[in-house]
């Protein structure tokens, strides 16, 4: 199966999870392909100065793979600088947020896996 780039669904989330700005989400596949084990597989773009607010994952884990840009990831209250090639794993019952502190888009892949599937 091939999924053409033009067929991917895009959405804009304003003030995502209490963060700042408009976050662009490009869904790589939909639920019909992800099945029961995965809730989200998407590319996320955060503009300079914008952020995704702190939030907790319950019954799932989320993995970010950073492709472009620089920022700060807050993992259970601990701040770390992040950039291309870095990975952040947020296990079940943990919280995280991301802030773009750079001067270019912060782009990363996001994968949310259901914990009890």
C-alpha cells in the first residue's frame, strides 16, 4: 500500500494543550491503518516561539522523533534542549511539553501507542 502525500489529512490546533500559537499536525495514516495498538502517527510542526502545553498521557505512551529545528522539551518537569535526531519518550502516567526556542520551524514525528492493547 502506498499513501500519497497529497492524501494526508492536515489540521491546525490552536493553543494545543494550553500552549501558544497554531500547531500543524499532518496525519501520516488514519485509524483504519493504525489499528488498535496506535492512536496517532503524525508529523507535527511548531512555529518559532510557539509551544505545546504540558499534558499527561494515561493508558498510552508517546514518542517524539525530532527532525528539524531546536527547542526545549519538558519531560516530567525536567527541561532539556532538543534538536534533530533527538528522541523523547513519554511513558504511561507521565507528562511532557515542547517549546520552539529556535528561529525555524520545529518539526517532529509523533507516535502514540496504546498501553493496554
